[in-house]
């Protein structure tokens, strides 16, 4: 039986398909940004990279959780 991906990672296949970059590349962009707050990063991804709110939010949430060890 295959586990269903839940939470922010469930958006990853559609993010890669729609925006043409692998998730690892998006995460690296987020980590290398001088911004640190969740909504600052979400708004930056939307403004600078054209991501939709849900996709930007999922990437930021997942990346910050990894970075903080959650």
C-alpha cells in the first residue's frame, strides 16, 4: 500500500510541472534569500518568480520546517 503524501509536499508535483524547476532548486532559492519570515518569503516568490499563493506557501512552509528541524 502506498502512503499518500500530505501537507505542503502534496503540492510538489504540480509545482515542478507548472513552474519547470525541481523542488530542490526552489528550496535553495528560499534558503539563500536574505528574507527570513514566512510571509516575506511567500510574497517574494509570488512577486519575483510568479508563483501562486498556495504553491509559494507550500514551498516556504516545507523549507522552513526542514531548516528548523520540525
